[in-house]
């Protein structure tokens, strides 16, 4: 059995834009990815650790626990052995209370990669491969979340290029979600149902070759 951890935010949690509701697992892109991988005769379990509002390495001044670096090594320890960790964070780094740019977020991702690779896993367990996904660019924020993301469409410019360069620097895998889907047509930030489906199938094709044969578990 292969185990994949998705460490992300509301884009992967599956929030339905302009609501506080959640898409079903099989509709969320991690679930779509699991279904796609299992359909090719692989035994795969996708573990979702997706928290609304999670940043790469910054705190939310209004809600506790949104700093993605805090506790990450323990999350890896809890869920090991893992084949792949998929990191898809960054959108919330550009909330209106932050003055971050794409480079800042890429450095946050590098800190997360380091935390994963140095996590205190049990002896003999594999250090998982890491796939960093750059979320699709923020469009003009609309609806109830607009004040929270004011200016985000400007601050996030160049994110995919910055993430790609960071991944090349430390030798981990990279995928640009913006190459297969835009952000939500409804709120400009999250993903609509059809966008989850497109992203899930696309990420499955990236992850598939990373799942090297292992002894039966």
C-alpha cells in the first residue's frame, strides 16, 4: 500500500466558494487523485491534512494554528511511512494582512521541505519524496472573502516561477497547478468542482511515477 500525504489549505480541503460547505472526498482533488491512481492497479491511500487559512510559515493574527511549519515534523512522524508528501500552500501567504511576495512564499516552501526531510521518523522508514504544487494564481477576489484577499492577485505574481526555482535548488518535484486550472470563477481564490476534477487527474499523472514498487504491506 502506498501512502501519500497532502499538506495544504482550503483549496485542497475542498471549500465550496462563497460558502462554509465542503465538497465530498471523491470530488476534492486529493480524492480524485486517489481514485485515478487506484484505477491503475495501484493500492494507494491519500491522507489529507488540509487546514483552511494555512500559510507556509506565517501566523494568522486572527486564528491560531495557521503556520504550516509549526508541528509539520510531527505530522510526518504520525503518518509515516509515507511515499510522497504533496505540498500545496502559498495562497494564504497573500492575504491582505501580509506584505509577502512570491519570493517570500518560495522561501517558506523551502523551510517546509527541510522540515519534512529532517522529521524524526522511525529508523528504517523512508524519507518521502516531495511534490511542491504552486496553487493557481489568485484572480480578483470576490464575495465574502474579498476583504481578506484584497491585493492578493498582485502579490502572488510570479509564484510558480519562484516555486520552480526553489524546487530546483533543493531537488524536489514541482508542478504548476495554474497550467491545468485557474482559480475559482466564483470567488477568484478557491477551486470550483470542475477545477478540482482537472487538478486531481493532472496531479495523479505526476505522482504515478513517484510510487516506486515496494514490498507488499
